[in-house]
C-alpha cells in the first residue's frame, strides 16, 4: 500500500507542475501582457486558447479527484497502522484474550 501511495503522490506532483504551467500559458483576457506576449497574439495559433482552457479544466478535475483519493488512501493507511500498533501492544503486555488475571488476595 505504501508503494502505491508513493507512486500516486509522484504522479500528483507532476500533475501539479503541469497545471501550473498550463495556467501560466493562458493569455490574459484583459489588456495585460500575459506570459507569452501581447494579448491579441497567440503563440500557438488562434484555436489553441480553447484547447488550453479545456485542458486546464480537465487538469483541475484530475487535481481534485487526485487530492481526495490521496487523502482517503492515507487515512485508510493510518487506520491500518493504528490497528497493527494496538495488536502488537496488546501482545507485548502478555494479555490473553478471555483470561482475566486477578491479583492474589492476602489472608
């Protein structure tokens, strides 16, 4: 489970970097310059603004699903670790299930 979370975390990090790049590539809607130059000119053609906008929407959706998925997986992993810790803690104390040890009474 730990390897799966690590791999998904790495993919999530790459998704975040790509999302930042896509957001920076978008041209400014106003009269500002944007990151690639003038607002009236597009670096990749006229229809790429629509493609970049759609790709950004898809990446945001993947970001949201990925963050919820990672949070759920990490929560489940922590619950499993707590259960394992409680099992080993009970065994180390020498407690046997169903058997109560009472102290000897003095006469």
